C-alpha cells in the first residue's frame, strides 16, 4: 500500500471503529434495559470489536509513524485528556464487561435488576464516549500542545 493510502485507510478504520462503538454501547444499553439478553450480547460484541479496532488503529496512528508522530501526541495535553477519558470509560466498563462474560458462561446467573444497573452504566459510557471525538478534534488542531 502506498505511503499516502495506508494512513488514510487506518484513519478510516479508526472512524468506523468510533461509529461501531457508539452503536454497540447505545444498543447494549437499550437491550439491557429491556432485559433482551441476545440483543445485549450482540451489541456487547460490537462494542468489544470496536474497542479492539480503536486501540489497534489508535496505537498505529500515534506511534507507527502514520500520522503526526509520537512526539506530537505525547506532548499534547489534549491527547492526555483523551487517554484520561478512555481510562475512565474503561473503569466504568469493567463491571459490565465482567458481568456479561459471566452471564455468557452461566446464563442462569442473569438478573433483570442487574441488567438495568448495567444499562445505566452503559448510558454513562455513551456520554463519556461522545466527549472523546471533541477532545480528539482539539488535539488534531494542536490545542493543548
């Protein structure tokens, strides 16, 4: 792949990962609130796949010489804020992730009240997730460098 097309392809995959992640979290929240476990698990799969895609393409963009270079990112307060939001998102996600893994393995443990609490956490995650592109846009324009 040409030196111009590879960064563009990785960037496009990153953006698609953002869309898939938002769709996954929103749909998981809805399905959990309705205690529709097949739909919740499908949505959780989309969220998980998007996370892997975002981490992989994000690391490539920041540290594999495809974008502005690691010095730009590491020297940016906006980049650190973005990572902080991602860390907070992961912290909020920890309990739902562990619970849903358990429920996949042992469906008899599924509980509607717990699912509703996870739906609430998923909605909080949506709020955090939506903030990240705004910080990323600021970072890309050199704000906080």
